[in-house]
């Protein structure tokens, strides 16, 4: 880089010059005393470099006031003070940078140690499942005081319910007499008949003991269906994301809050520390921006990235342990074991046929909880083999029911219930843009044992 002066340099003492910023390079007067020459190397891309020069005004024989801004005063002294101040600031930065470099490795080690201890301590304090006195492999009764959606969240230990729980909650509202599910046919393209399902509200006020999420769901159905009812195919056109969020919150308040079946204290601790780590990451970036701005300082200051690397590892460890520290409390563990044993009982046809419930009400509850537990098909199979009177289930209305022909009635009911579950889960998942799957069952308890 060359800066040509308007006149020959008469004496070196008359000219002052600096290469900025502080980079690897040199600056000096050329041999012909006509210009200032600067050399610099290892300049990063997009890095500005300048040469600042002070020379006497006498070097300028004439000035055009239209092109030159003239400022009266001791210009040289002012510029020299600015340069001295800048150099002092740079020296201070370098001193702080050296101190930070000396602390980088100990800080990284300390951060990493803390980041390992905290998740492990949270796990050993909150993440181990409690021991409960429950030895049965089969459970014949649905646990009292739990709704299908609460059972779903309790078993999954998640913060959201699956589409299968939404289906089971709809069946539960129908079983309790608040709505009716009707299989209908509608016209598609070119007059093609398409099977659909219509939700029709019944004139029944919810009792006080109805769970909060079912009250919310019933209010949503009343808003969606009105007096004429609503087809499942229409749900895909509605935005149910707000409902799904509110529904999850209501269930979460019961499972994690009011009943306290799941202990999330360890999870809260890890989230607090995750926020602290993120704050330290932001602070570290600001520190690097302030004290590692000269390009040549960056290779020397690479050790400053060690604490940041340790913090990133800590964030990963905290997120990794989030699910592990979310465990049952004793009552929640007992109910989850009972639900798994109930699933085993409903899945085991030989036992279900040996100890069939006498009341159609129990069979209806089996259908509802069999849906959320992923064993509705097994319940329907048992109902067929035991010839349970399907016409007593008034909340589900298949399109074709042959009176006197139990096989035809069962097949119609079975097909309608399965198709409704699939269509409803698909509609809810599409309308809420949920990635959760409605299929698959959760883990069951051990095999072979006496029924309760």
C-alpha cells in the first residue's frame, strides 16, 4: 500500500504515520521521500486496513476551499492524542485477552465438571423410579379417577397427548352420553359414495366431576358441530392447533400438577441450567467480539473457545437427561402398572373370555381404554366371540346393522369403530400439523398371572 504525499519529505520528524489496525506488517517512508509505503500479510477477507499520515500544511501549496474542509486548531496534537488513546486501549485489550487466555482452560474444565455433576445429581435424586407393591400381571378394572387422555400422558411420560388419546376422549364423551357418532355416506367426485362419520351433540350438561380436558373437548365439539353436527372430513379444514395446545395443558395440569403422578422437578433444574449455559454462550460471544477484534489475535486466542465448547457439551448433556429425570411418583407408578396390566388383560383373549364383565357399561369402558392402550381390536374380537349385544351401545351408529344377525352387526360395528379411529386421528393430526403417530402400542407388563 502506498500513500503519495503532495511534496517531498524534508525531514522525517515532520511526518507521522501509522498502520491500522494492529496487524502483521510494517510501514515507513519510501527511499524517494515522496510517499509512505506499508506492507501487511495474513489479512483475512473483508478486513479493512488503513495508513494514517500527518504532514505539515506547508506541503500543500494551494487549497481549494470548495474541495477541502479547513479546521482551525492544533491538528497534529489532536491526532497524536487520538493515536495514543487508541494504542492505550489496544494495550488494555491485549492485557485482558492474555488474562482470559490464562483462565480459558481452567474455566473449561470447571464448566465441564459442573455440567456432568448436575445431570447426574438430578438423575440420582429424581430420575430413579419408585418401588411400589404391585405384583399382578393382569388388571380387570379400569383405574378410578383417570381419563383416557390422562392415561395416555401418564404412560408416555410426555407433555403432549397422542392423536389416539384424542380419539379415545371422543369415544369417552360419546359413552358418557354427550355426543353420538354416526356413520354416513357423502358424495365425492363424480357422485362416488364416500363413507364418513358425523359427530352429533346431545342435550346433556356436563357434571362437575367431568375432567377439565373433557369439558374443554365437549365445549370445542359444541362450537364445531353446532346443532347440525360435523363430519370428520370437515375437521381437516379447521385449525385445531389452539385446541390441541389447550387440551395438552389441561391434561398436563392434572398429570404433572394436581395429581402429581410424574415428578418433573429434576427436569426443571436441568432447564434452569440450560438457560444459564445459553446465557454464558452469549456472554462468551460478546467477549470474543470485544477483545478479539484484531485479526492477528484470533489464532492466538483460540483457547478462548474451550469454555464455549465445554458449555455446548453441557447443553447437550442437560437435554439428553431431560427425559431420564422425569419419573413417576409412587401413586403415578402404581397407576401406570395397573394400566399396563389392564392392557395385558384386554390383550389376552383366553383370560378375557374366562372372566368377562357382565355389564355392557364395562365393555364400553374397555373399548374406550382399549383404544388409548392400543388393544381395541382385541376387545372387539372378545365381544364378537362372547356375543355381547352391540345394539346396547347406543353412542355408535354403524350404517348397516342386521337385526338378528350378530355376525353382520358385529362386522359393521367393528369396521365403523376402526375406520372412525383412523379417520379421526388422521384429521386431527392433519389439522394440528402434528407429527405424532396414532398407531402402535405401549409396553405391557409381564405375562401369565392371576387376574384381579
